[in-house]
C-alpha cells in the first residue's frame, strides 16, 4: 500500500502544480486544458508537459525524477497484478523517493520554497534511504 500511496503523492503534486500553471495562463495551453478536463495520463504529464508549459522538462535520468519513474512502473505492475510483492526496504524507499520527487516537482514548476509540506516533514521527518530506482525488487516470496 505504501508503494501505491507514494506514487499517488507524486501524481497529486504533479497535477496540482500543472493545474496551477494552466489556471495562471488560461487559453495559452488549450491542448493541456482539454486533457486535464478528461483523464490526463501521468506518464505523458510527467515526461512532456513540463517542457512544453515551462520550457524546462524534468531531468528524467537524475534523482529524484528517475525514482519517480521507477515508482510509477512499479505502481502499474502492482495494480495490474504483474508483481505485488514488496519489502520493508521497498516501502521505505518509495516514501523517501516520493517525498523528494514531490518537493522537486513543486519547486521546479512553481519556484523555490513553494513545497507546502515542509512543516509537516519537519514535524514528521522521512528518513533518507536508498532511491527507489536503485532498490532491489522483491519478485518472489521465499519463506525463511
């Protein structure tokens, strides 16, 4: 569940920031406004929209964006029952990576100091751990 929730955090932050940018310039990006009113696809919004809307895309081969992409792939594998197994290390990594990706998405799209959850993270810090793009996935259950 934490893997799914972690991806959801990234997805919510991405779409919240994109919605803010679209609302700030009504009519400037009609294609995206139309896609938003339907069902926008995360992978398209994550990989294409920032570049076209702001002129600067996410660096998808660097952290935390690389881990956000890996988290998205694992979320899809879990939802579509290709692989739902998870370890505690995977869960911790998912939460850490999603928190960092959400902060970076917000700050890249809306500017420095715009991540609104800093106070929450100060009160309930997320422990640094391995990036989700580097975590070893649990693919089979092996009883000890």
